[in-house]
C-alpha cells in the first residue's frame, strides 16, 4: 500500500497491539461451521479488525475516554500524537471498505452485501450511535434495558455482523443468517456482563487493570444495576439463548459453542 | 435513519453549512456530458459530499488545524464539542459507504466499482495521506512538485473521483474514465493555485478571510514558491491541459468546460 510511512506505522501499531481478535475468530468459526475453507474469510476478518481498531483509537483520544494505556501499551495518540491518531483511525476505517471492495475472489453481490451490513453495524445507526449514547449516559443511572441497548450498539452490532459476514460468505439462507445474528447478539451481551463481573470478582493480574475501577469511575454496569447474583443469572440466560439460536442452524456448531463457553468462563 | 438525535444534528449541521458543492457538481456535470439523467447521480453525489464534510470536521479539530470558523459559521467541535465532532465525522464517512451499497437502482458491479474508487481516493493512499503529508510539511520549504503532490492527494483525489464516479455511472469506457480523471487532476491543481492567488490578490469581503493569511501563517503556496507571474502561468497551463483532456472524450462538454473556466476566474 502506498501511504506515508508515519501513517502506515501508526495504523499498524494499533492493529498489532494485540487483543482477543474476537470478531475475526467469530467470522472464521462461522465459516468452519459451514465447512467452508477459512481462507475465504481472511480478508473480511482483517477488515472487521481494522474497523474495531479504528474505534479503539478514536475512543482512547483525549476528547473521548482519554486513555493512556490499552492492553498495557501506550495508546495511539500517546505514541503518535492526537492528529496522527485521528488520521490513523480514519485511514483504517476507509481502508477496510477498500479491502473488501477489491477482493477478486468474491462476487460483486457478496461484496455489496458485506459492505452494506458492516457499514450499518459500524456507522451512525450502530457502533457510532453506541459511542454517542454511552457518552450521553455518563453520570446518569440507567435501567438495565437502556444499558443493554447502548452496549448492543457499541459492541454487539459489530460482533453480530462478524457472524453475519461469515454466514454471507458461506451462502447461508436468510433464516440461518437471522439465527446467527441472534446468537451474536446474545454473546455480545454475555461478553459485556462478564466484563463487568470480572471488574468485581476478577484477578487483577489476569485482567491487567485494577479491580473495582468501574465503581470508582461511577460507570453503569450490570452488577451495579442488578446486583451480583442477578447479573450472573443474566449472563447464563444469554449464553443459553445464544446456544438455543445456534441449535436452529444445521451446521458444525462445535467451535461456535466453545466460543460461547469461553465468553462465559474467561478470566481476562 | 435511526441515530441518536445529537449525532444526527451534528452530522447535518456540517452538511448544511454551505460550501461550493464542487464534488457533487462535477459528478452531475459528467452525467450531463454523457446525456444521462442527473437523478442517477444524486445519492452518490451526496455520499461524496458526506466524505468531504467528514474530512473538514476532522481537519478543523483542535488537534489538527484548530479552526473556530468555517465559511463564517462555528466549526462542528465549537458547537457540539470535540468528542461529538469526531464521532459525527466517523458517522458521515461510514454512512457514505452504506448509502452507496444500499442503492437498489445500481448493479452490484457498479456499486463495488464506486466504493472501491471512492475508498481509494479518500483513504490512506489518498486524502488521508495528503492530510498527513500536509501536516508533516508544516514549517518546511517545499519544491513545487512536492506541494503539488500533497495537494493532489489532499483535495485532487476526491475531485478526480467525482468525475470518475460520474463516468462509471454513465458506463464510460476505460479510456474515457482515464481522460476524465486527468481532467479532474488538472482542475484540482488549478483550483488550489487559484486559492493561493486569491489569498494574495483577492477581495477580502468576497473571500471571507483576511488577505495574506497564508504568508502570515508561513504556508507553502504556489505564488510563494514560484512567484506571482509563474503561478498564474501554471494556473493557465493546468486549465488548458484539463480542456485538452476533455476534448478527447466524445461527450457534451459544455458544462464541464464552464466549470473549468469558473475555477480559473472565481473570486471566492
């Protein structure tokens, strides 16, 4: 790719800064479920991770969450300055669509379907909406439905679309796509509840941030709104719902089921 | 569109803040050249203006150019705050691709071609690259070729792609697309030279900013590098080149030619 060296470096810095790669893994696990070659999903999986990474870079900016560290490493703007961090995010977002549009092994119909779904999930009706709602909820006490709505837009939409992209690439039926999206929605909620629970009950060394930071930052969390026991029940409920959705789809479910279990039992 | 009210308001504020609408006009003028209905280009023209608008919002941010006013109105972050301005830009950029991907009156092949070309022109190999190079050139004395290279990426790529989109929508041949892109490249350079000349010789009341601000801001400009006479010669050269490119294409050239003349003779 032709791009100024500093820009390329800033984009790659955050892409290579680690993370769980959950969106790419969900997409590839869906392909595996449909017995498709995983190579079919590599580029789209990378495009999704570029969009996730852009959102983290912009989210960490001083004007937003003002975070100095992410996963133990200095955030993008701490290394490259705010201006380049903004542009690195813009570049990753734009490039993700170019990557998908230029894939020569997919039909134009499949590429348009992928781009449409991803832009919807990442844009002002999806992830960007969630960021705004999250900001506007700061300092307010939310009902559990409101919290769930915000989280679904902020992180759930892009998780769901990872499964949907895998399904589109596998030529899944509309019903299968619907069930996999619903699976994605439930594990997205479960993922966030688990995050909140780890902040209360987790092992500080494994999580990489101090326990109890949500309470001290006055954040809306599931344990805070529901209490610890009810939050755990809700986690189990959504994992069960996710598995039920998956049982409707005639595919090899093993890897997707184990990902759901991982989300419920993870320690970091 | 479902989106939080504040986000929608911030996105629309900058879209409606005026401007010359040159990219949409170039796209529609190309359709007119090919005797196509202008309605065929409305949505794609809007998508291009959304991308241009996002780039202005991010460019005006405190971490970038730190501008309080654009076209006599407070910039987006002065009205909505930095966080929402960043997200409004992100939202406009993402939504532009969703708009194109969801058009039901275009074939998937045409949509993919449009998205691919636009993402390339707007992304880390095009406009975002130009922004980075422009930043890195601050305080340095540039050669005219370097200045032209930066301007071409920063503004020329998106101008050229407006013509290319019009040509793609008109089912133009590869040769016609090539000539129209070249036309766009030359009027892009001419546009910037004229901008620089207006800052030296223009009418302050018509331009809306103080004459001589480029010199006092120590900016690299064509008159500064080449001198006034040579800068004017270069302006004429690129307008002639643009017209020569256009003469290669068998279309109704009248509107596109008058746009080139407007760019050379405009007073604001």
